[in-house]
């Protein structure tokens, strides 16, 4: 069968493998789940890597905006939660201006401080004000959807209107069960996806550059059968289509 993912996605996956951004082993996730794979966005720290991921984020946002022209979907500020969201927000808006300056030339970026500054310009926020603005959050990886909650409350407190969320990787996982949260393992109950819960909670689109499905597909195309099997096994246990 022909691969169902576009070449730019398999190229990005190859780059992530070559730079150990995507690695295999035994990882304990924030949710407590044990994963055979891990995606580390902190390692997009070299010129050609940050260029690749910021281009992919920008392309994903631009494509979504163009596909939702009728609803006039767009945004004024890209908010990158500290710390990992900061370079992502800055480099992605720069790439957006490069794609279509008429559409994106006035878009801003903003980020929060982890410690509130009590001198100089002061405050919690740096960059564009969120007040009265349409805001998109840019983040790295979504598993259970807990990391994104802090960003949502900051936007609310700053008087912004959330209109979208973009992440590099949607791990396509089910919500953790109550027993998992207590560290007692999955109780086998049927639950929806973490991303679906965030969509429902916020009412906004959650865009992803890559999904676990894309990664599996891309690596299958590279003949990396061993790792594909590990990811499929994990998907069997914790995955959802969403
Ligand atoms: P949730 O808060 O469960 O959605 O997990 C998202 C966070 O987990 C990310 O912001 C990362 O800090 C971390 N993470 C990764 O960076 N890469 C992964 O492959 C998996 C996780 C994770 O712990 O789930």
C-alpha cells in the first residue's frame, strides 16, 4: 500500500530519529504510563532542527486557516508557555510571516514568566498582550492533556480568547483512569481520548503536526519494524483513534 502520510512528514520523522528527538526505550510519562517511545521537543535546539519544526507548525496553522476561511478562523497571538513553548512561539510566527506576510505579518507572540518579575517592566507576561486578542497556544506533546491546563488558565486570566491549540505530537492516548492516577494501573474502563476531552472542554481545534499514527506509518515506510511493533503494542493498550 502507498504510504498515507506526505513526504514532509516522513522527512520530519527521519530528522527526529536522527537527532534523538524521537527515542525508544522505557520511559515513565507524566501520566505514570510506561512508554516504549518518547518525543523530546527540547532537543530541537540546532538551527536546522528548529527550522524544521517551526516550519511544520507554521505550515499546519496556515493550512488550517486556509481550510477554514469561511469561518474566518485566524488568531492574533501565538502563546508559548514557559519554558519549552518560548522558542517554538517565536520561531513559528517568524515562519508564518515567511509563508504569507499579508495574512500573518501582524501576528504576535507571547510567553509567561515562571517567576513574576517585581521590578522593571514587571509582570507575568512577555511579548504581545493577550487582552481582547484571539490566542492560539503552541505546545510540544499532548498525552493526558494536563500540561495544557496551566496555559489555558493564563490566557483566561490575561483576558485573551482561546481559538486553537497546536502541538508537535498527539500521542493519541486515552484519558488516564482513576486507578491509573492513584498509581494502580489501568482498570480497563472505556474512556475517551485526552485530546477529545480538551476539545470538548475548550470548544477549539487541537491541531497536531504529527500523530502517533503518522509516526507508525512513517517508520513502517522506513522498515523500522521492531520499533513499529513496540508503538503498536502501546497503542493497543492506551491508544485511541483521536
Ligand atoms: P500531558 O500533560 O499528560 O498531556 O503530557 C504532556 C507533557 O509530557 C509534555 O509537555 C512533556 O513535558 C511530556 N512528554 C514529552 O515531552 N514527550 C512524550 O513523548 C511524552 C511526554 C509525557 O510525559 O507524556
